[in-house]
């Protein structure tokens, strides 16, 4: 492998998208989601993992981006987390760049309406100011939205 090929391979990013059923009881979800999001954000930052998390009814759909070993280790942890059930890979691939350089969390809105960006607080999650999205982000968010409805093919 040449130096250019090695540098190019090292610059690439592993992306994993999964879907899981949310087992957190309804009345506890706001607080639990806030704690989960805050904890994940801190841990993922240390591991240089970024991504996006969609919350849709009883489903989580998450995109994770970073070093392949770190992302796969996190996915293994998620598979064993008692807050998740029916954990299913939607897509895995190595890509040139991160699409979600900063962690994002969104609640999927009703069909045809804009999604609702969320922010974590100590006492739970709440709506956040919306930000524009890039075409690349929208393409992945579309896959995630389809997975939240059970429409996406899985790996």
C-alpha cells in the first residue's frame, strides 16, 4: 500500500445505521432520553464518534460515524442495553467524510411536517432551535425516517 493509499484509507469514516425498539416506559421517556442522550454525547465525544438519533414513537434509529472498531464496539454495547429490543442493522459502509460532524437528535414529525430537533437537559429533553440540513444529511435522514417506519431494508 502506498503512502497516499494509506492516508486515504485512514481518512475514511465508518458509518453504521441501526433501528431498535424503545423499551423505556412512556412516563419515564422524557427524563430517560435526556439522561441517555447526555451520557452518550459525552462518551461518544471521547471516542470521536458522531451521528444522529431519531426518536419516533417506540423506535430509535441512529447513525454512528467514526473509527470502525469504536463504532462496532458501541453497537455491541447498544445490542446488550436493556432499553433496546429488536436491534437491527439498517446499513454499514465506509465513507469519505462524516455527514453528522456534531451529534444531533430529532423527533420524527408526522408525514409532511418538519422534524423536531431536540436538546438534552438534566430533567429531560425539549425542542431546540432548528438548523438547516445539507443534502447529504437529508439523504441519510430519509433512510433513518424510512427505518423508523419499518420501510427500510436491513443489512
